[in-house]
């Protein structure tokens, strides 16, 4: 956990020389920054998907059946709906083969790993499936699973290729930062000790370990023996800040954001026009993933028969964007006054509970928000009087 937190401190711009020295330079520069950038980008989309309601319609009317319960509330005995879809979305976005969901009874389980044998004309086969710590021996046909895969399955490979050069650049920047800011020492030794084999053994067995412990500790004592003198060396280079590292880190985050079609300001944290940014995020990053999920469920759960009988699933992304109750008031009035929604539907859209009253199901039209029937009757009556 300490390793993880130190990296996140670096991402927030709180890095120090000591913090950077904690973890292996090669691993950190070539792998960890890239993994974090991809994780941040993918988690934005996964968290948004987990907020969506999955609605089932029959004859254009929303229904709540066992499928709706499993897709939204309890896919299986170990996960709720939000946890399940967050895991599925993360697998979709970070695994080259996408995410795999199998059905056991009426429960749904997301695989941690699997192998797919692609057969274009016979249908794919799925094997070596692992769910948590359980390995399944059964081989599943395409018709028995839900397989969610992005339209561009090579997005991770593209990111890897882009990061190849950035990894080298960050390695250089980190090494340069440490070289300039690290403390150097010199050990003065009397000339008569040079070439003395006993002194060389003494140095290797005692002095070297003693100096290393002293230099690396925050508070240390160095026992200085006769004939030796440890002095701090002044470097000719001025102290270097971490701006180069921060700029390279930002570039890597922007690359990941572009690959997943996420607005740049969301990846850097500098969000000003939040409504426009969130709208772009939902349109280009979330909606394609939501539609892919709905399409796969529809073809496997309902098929052609459901398609021709208006029975289908829809992933509702309207719940992603947050608006306060005050911001919703004007929008709600417009939706009701133009017969787009009835009051009950508007309450659902803004996250309020239903009211079991008949008037909440009625439609209204502008003209003092009268009932549609009253307005129409008034027009008819007026025409008759004339």
C-alpha cells in the first residue's frame, strides 16, 4: 500500500527526492505512471457506467422483472449492481479481450480472466475462465455468455506504443532530478593507508556499511576514526525542481485521456466550464460504452423476437450528470409544459421518489400548465360558440 500512496503523492505534485527514491526507478518510470494514467481514465468511465440505471422495456413500457433486478440490484450473491458494472467496465476498458460475463442460474458473474477461441463462422468458445479464485473447467459457447469488447480492441497497445518514448524521457528526468538534488560526500584517507590491505578489509567490513547507514538515515551518527575524514561535497549544478517530471506526467495523462475520448481538462483536473466538459465526456466516452453494453444484453437476452416485439434493454446515462434541485426547476417546468414528460417522470429524472397520485401520470401543456384535455376542450368549445 505504501508504494501505491507514494505514486499518488507524485501525481498530486507532492513529490520529494526522498519519496522518489523509495521505489525502483525502472519500474516506476516504465510501468507505474502508465498504469495510473490508464486507471484514472478508465475509472472515470467505469464509475459513470456504474451510476446508470439499466431499464427494460416491453411494448415501449418500462417493466421491472427478474432481469431488471439482476442487472441493477443484485447480479450475484457477492456483488451489488454498482460493484458489478464497475468491474465489467474496467475489464472492457483495460483488457484487450474485453470483459466476460457468464450466467449461472439467474445470476451473473464477471470473469477476472479468460481465453477466447475466435471462430468467425461457428461462434467463439470461451475457456480457462477464472472468477475470483475459482477456475472453471467448463467451456462456454458464444450464446452462453455476455462478451463486452470495445470497438477498438487495440487501444491498450496504442497507449503502450505511445508510452515507450515517454518512459525513457521520464527515466532521464528522474535520474537528472536525483543527480542534481542528491547529496554527495568524499572520504579523506591518510596517504599511508592507501594500498594497506588491512585498511581495505576494514573499509569494506565496517566503514562502507557505517557510511551508508549514516547517509541514508534521517538522523545518524558517523563514528569518524583517526586518519579518515568524511566531508560533504558541493555540486556545481544548481538545485533542480520537479517541473519536468510534472509536465511529462501531464502528457502521459493526456495521452490516456485521448485514447478513451475523455476531455483533457478532466485528466489534468483543471475544469472550468464543467457542464460542457461533462456533456462531452458523456457523449464521446460514456455513451458508446453504454450502447455496447445494451446491444450485447439485447442480442443475448432477447434476440430477434424481442427486437420485433419492442422488448429491449437501455442503459440510461441521464443519471450521470449532477444538477442541484434548484438547477432542475426551470428544466422541469419546460419538460412538463411541453408534454415531453409528466410530473412523475420528471421526479424520477431529478432523483426524487415517486408519488402515487393519478395527476402525477397526467400530461400538461403550456398555458398556465393546464391539462392537455382542458386546453383541447377549450379550443373545441370556443370554436363551437363562434
